[in-house]
């Protein structure tokens, strides 16, 4: 990390680049490590948020969005679908807290929603390699529409809130739907991520990923949560009805995408394909290490996400609308990370950008474990999402470039098996820690401990990354 500081991030040559500038001026081969990046800071401040989401950088993103109908459709579907996801991201845990105050039961809902990433990541990858990825995305969103309608039916069947005497039954019902929705999400997201290289050029992957993640976080974290807070205060089923509608619209937009059909792979047995993918991933030590590190990072983050709703209610003193507004702080960080991430990578290189992300990961955990101030908590969530987007742009673009196309779905799914499979256990462990420690040290301190565990674990990962992680070699 010698010579790297925030001052170096501020030393960009602030010169405007016209839309006709050559792509090679910014994106080089492999992970970008170009020596010069041009960026008009004044233009960034003057442009509206919508303009930047649609056009991205003033050179490459504009060309990509304007020239590619397929990318515009995928971008729009991503925005609409993630608006619904952002609504449900607040509505699901808030509904669980209306049913019960038991942190272990609340964590069970989060556990069920993320368990499919461990169980179905590999089968979903095989599906993505064997079948039409666009069709898989459409079918998954249509299924999520129907399942979300089922959640509305469960809410309407509640005798009252809290569900006194029936808490466990309704939490189990909610968890069942969360599990099914999570399974559909695994298929949809794996197909979407392996579908992107079919509609944009490889040199555009950083820009495309940055724009997609930016709109994901604007819709899913900036617009969705406060809207969910308003809706759930007005009527508990309302956010879930909106979620169902967004799934339908997203399915239709993806259906409108037109790409040449992929050659149908020869019929093959499942286990030999899994062994082939595992052999390839094991031989690529860098990708395997990234996958294992991502698993721990996501486990720590799920402890944070699962318990944040209780922290907002009990320590920060926020209602549903206030909690939604708090989550928008992360959206600002996600937008900033998505917009400047490719430029930071171009300036510092993929390797140093990855180390920088790892170095900052511990800070949000420590701050959220300590503070009782919602403004400071919002700043921590802002930083968390900047860091997350920087990590994602580097690592996802790296593996999209490195994995052969005929294995992309399977290896990507195997990567997610390790990287996302730990999330349900992070959620469950966080709830168990609070439930186990509360009788001994009190509710307030018990809610802080998982955040400090996350901070310590992030420091360990940073040290490991400095010693063992090399992606530019």
C-alpha cells in the first residue's frame, strides 16, 4: 500500500473528454491499469443523477447506452426489478419484526432467503450453460411474481400484528416463501451475469457492470427502501404488491432482448460437468481465493444486514420510513462506487483497487457497532457500498474475462457457491449471537457484538489479501 492515499485519488487530470474519444484511452487489456484517465469533475457535479445513470462516463458509457438496444433493455429491467427488490429488502425484515421480536426467528427469514445460494448455485450454473439465459431470466422473474403474490396472501391471513401465539408458524411460512424467492433469484442472477458478455463487448464490461450496479443501488437502495417505509406504514401488503408488479415488468423487458442463439452444448451428465468446473476453478488459484474471501465478506455483511433493522428500531430510534431513508445512504455510496469505480481501477490498477477495498471494509462494521447516531450510521452505510462496488467491479469483470464462455455459467455458479453460500449462515449466526448473549450482557450490548466481530474479520481478510492476493500478475 506504499504511496497510496486518498490524495492520489484526488490527483486525476480533470479534463473533459468528448463523447467521440477513443475507448482505448481509458480501458486497456485485462484489468484496466492505464496511466491516464480524464474526468471533468465540474460536469459530474452538474449532471443530474438520471443523466449519469443513463450515460455513465462522458466517453464510453454514453456510446454504450446509446448504441446498444439490448443493453438499454437490460439496464431498464435491472432498474425496475431492483426497485422491487429494494422495497422487499425493507419490507421482509420489517414484516418479520412486526410478527415477532425474537432475533433468532427474525434471522431465520434472512437465512431462508440466502440458503438457495449455497444449495442451488451450481445447478443454476449448469442451467445457464445448457439453456437460453434470456429465457431463464424471464421464467425466474415470472415465478417471483407468483411467489410474491403468495406472500401477500400470507399477510392477509394474519390474525393481527404481532401474531401472538402464532409467531413461529407465520415466521416459518414467511421463511418458506423467502426460500422459494431466493431460489428463483439464484437462477435469475446467475443467468443475468453470464448473459451480459453476450450483449456488450469485453472492453465494455467494466463500464456496463458499473452502470448496472449503479442503477441497482439507486433503485434498490435509494428509491426502494423509503418507498417501502411509506407503503408499509400505509398498508402492510402494499410493498409486496408493488414488488410483484416490478417482476412482471422486468420479465417483459428481458423478453424483448434479441441476441443470436448460442450453440447448444452437447448433452453431458451433471457430475462430470461439475467436476470439470471444479478442476478449472481449483487450477486458477486467484479466482478460488477471491471466491473464499467473498464467502467470509458476505457472511459478515449478512450479520450486519440482518440485525440492522433491530438496530434502527431499538438503538437509532427510527420507524419504517426512517429506516428506509437510512438505507438510502448506502444507495449514494453504491452510485458513487459504480460511477467512479472504473476510473479508480484505471488510475490505480485492479490490484491496488482490490487492496483499497479490503482496507476499508472493517470501518463500517466498527462504526455501526459503536454509534447510536443515525447520521453517523448513514455515513457508515455510504462507505460500505462504495467499498462493495469497488470490490465487485474489479472481481466480477476479472472473472467474466478469465472464464471461458462455454464454462462461464458453471464456473460462475461454483464461484458463487463459495462466495454467496456463506450468507445464510452469517444471518443465522448473527441472530443466534444476540439471542445467546442478551440474557448475560443485555440487549443493547448483544446487538453490538456481531458488528465488532465483522470488523475484526475484515481486518484479517485485508492482511490475508495483502499477502496472498495477486490479480495483476
